[in-house]
């Protein structure tokens, strides 16, 4: 039996296994890099979203604050006239002067858009020293009792540039439900200014902040 000599050469089986191992290693490394990138991107987006939301929220709040602060000031002005010894703030340009003071009469009147929506009369009256607000209001109320559908409301204490009281009432005009809100402001022991606001009941209720502002800023020069 003839024994042929073994010829030494490359082991293709081992080489193939090594090549496969190398490919698997590179594939695993690629997958690891891909996963690392995806985790980094996800982390970045997760961190970025709250920051962006916070910035948007801050910007919105800042814009809202500016609008709220600017809104009350829009159209505001001060009433002042050489023939009137007092001044007050006009809340908006919707208030139009309809009666201007003169050397003969210091009375002033304003209308909010239309007379039925809001009407202001400023009147000055003299009282005896020691006269109380209750007495002043009762005297004024006697004139109001003749209005159709008159119903007296409650009195309120009021404090602005001058000490005062507020009297509320309701009445009917041409079939419309109306209301009145009178501010009695004492300039000195014998001088009282009356700010008479009247208008449709719902309209005057919505103007409460503006009527309060006018009365609160009413003062002598």
C-alpha cells in the first residue's frame, strides 16, 4: 500500500472561519456605533424639547404681560381745564366730552360711546360743616325717587384721592333697565363733588373699573 506524502498548505476552513469572525466583528461594531448614535440623538431631543417648551412658554408669558400692562394705558388721558378746579383720569378714548366747563359753569359731562351706555355728570355742591355722607345721599335720593321704576341700592365706602361714598340705584328709561352709580367725594368740610354715572344696567356694570378709576383719580389742582 502506497502512502502519499501530506502536502502542507492553507487551511481554507480556518481561513473562512477567521474571515467570518472578522465580518461579524465589524458588523457588531457598526451596530454598536449606530445604537450609540441613536441613544445620543434621543437624549438630545428629549433634553431639547423641555428647553424649547420653556423658552416658548417664557416668551408667551412675557408677551402677555406686556399686553396686559399696555392695555389699561391705551387711550388714557387726564381731564384738565382752566375753568375747572379739578382733574381726573379718562380711562380710554371711548369717553367723549359733551359738556365743557366755562367761567359761568364748572360742570363737565362725558359720554361713553353712546349716552345709554355710559354718561357722566360732574357737579359741585356746598354743604354745612359737619354734614354726613348719609345726609348728603338722602338729599340726593329724594330727587331720584321720581324716576320710573326707581329702586334704591346699597351704599359703599370709597377711597381715592378724596374720601367718599358710593350710592347705587336702578330705574327704567324708555323700557330699558338702567342703573346709576353716584360717587360723593368730599373736598373739604363744606364742599362735595358728585360724579353721577348712569347707563344701561349691564353696560354700566361692565364699566365699573373705569368709573372707579375716574372717581379714584378725581382731585383738586
